[in-house]
């Protein structure tokens, strides 16, 4: 009987110990990983967050908060939540946008994952996103020439030959002695109408039905030209070659049927790209064209 009592005491102690041990094994809660595709952004930029959650228990939700409002689907938000499923919910993404008016500095995003055991055993992660001012990209300097007056082939007072390196217009005689400087020639044709062309263009090098404006040029610079969709106001806004340098000029040696506010691109034999805007035009072979020109230095 005494041995039985001792045995009962030992068994009772073991049960107490076992129960105490189970109560001490608190739930570990979910495991949460969160990453962002960028950690430094500019106002207006987007951020892609990727998150994965796993747990020994069924998952509940992922909540997030930010120290400043951001945009989701165009709506300003400072918090939100996503439902989670099963015991593992991985490789989920959501996209947020930084406001274009966002104050520069840090925004802290806090993510909290919970399972059915609730907030007491939640997993939490923070990601800090730094908002900084966008770098200003500028191009190289350009030369700008305004009110360049060029006469058509029969204009008695204004020259038809332009040096884009200086903005100087030359008469026929002066062009012949400065041929290496001539990049663009102007004429008014019966079918081509108001035309800008390079010195190698056949319509100014003689032959049946052609003019002879370029036949006296010892050096004929191979300038190419192209029409553009650049507006007059866009032309006016060019203050460096950032956009000019990206223009595709092509291989044509003339542009025809020009009108006021047309913008023409060109590339000289020296590889300099430029644009010319028509600001005034008087028709016929005795008329003239007035240009504003912007060209790479």
C-alpha cells in the first residue's frame, strides 16, 4: 500500500509537470518576410512590395501602415490590409505610388501578419523608403540664332546660303569663296515651293530643270534634313541639346513645301544636329524665308 501511494504521488507529479510544460509552449506566431523593389524613390515613383507569410496555424491577415499617405489605385491611403489563406501564403505583391507632392524624407512602412491566434503572436517588419528630389538631366550647350533672313534664288538683296556654325547668311559670290562653311541653301521651286536643302542636293547642282546654286561651291557639305512633328512652342523650349541629340534626321538632302511654324531638323557634315523653325515666309523666287536656328555646339 505504501508503494502504491508513492507510485501515485510520482504519477501525479509527472502529470503536473507535463501540463505545466504544455502551457509554457506559447504559439510562435507567423513568419513574415517583406521586401521592396526600391528603397530610394522620387515623388511620383512606384514601389512594389513583395510579402510571404507562413505559420503553424491558419493565417488571418497582413496589415500595413505608413508614416505618410501614399497612393493605391489613385486613392490616398495611410494603411490597409490583405486577407491571408491557409498556413502559407507566399510571393504576393502590391504596388503603391509616392505622391507627386510628397515631402522629401523617409516614409516608414510597418507590416504586421497575424494568424488565428491573433495580435499577441503577430509578426512585424518595417521598411524605410527614402524620398528624394529627382535628378535634373541636362544636355550639352547649343548655339541659338534668331531672325535669320535668307533670300530665294532670285532675291537681289538677301543671300541663300547659311553657315549653321555662326548663323551667317552668304550671297552666292561669298558662298563660293567660303564653301566649307555652307550647310544649308534656300530656294523657292515651282513644285517644291519653299525648300531648304544641303549643298549636295541635286536640285541645286544643275542639270535639266535644276538650279545651279551649289555648282560654284568647291566644298559641298553633305547636310541631311527632315521634317518633324516638333511644335513651335516645343522648339522655343529647347535650351540645350538633350532632346535635339535624340532626333533621327534620316538621309534626305532637302525638305520642301515649308510653311510658317514648321520645324525642320538637320545634321551637318560635321555631325552637328540642329533644328530650324520657320518664322516668316514670302513666296516666289524673289521672296525670302526667316528662320530661328538651334544647333549643337
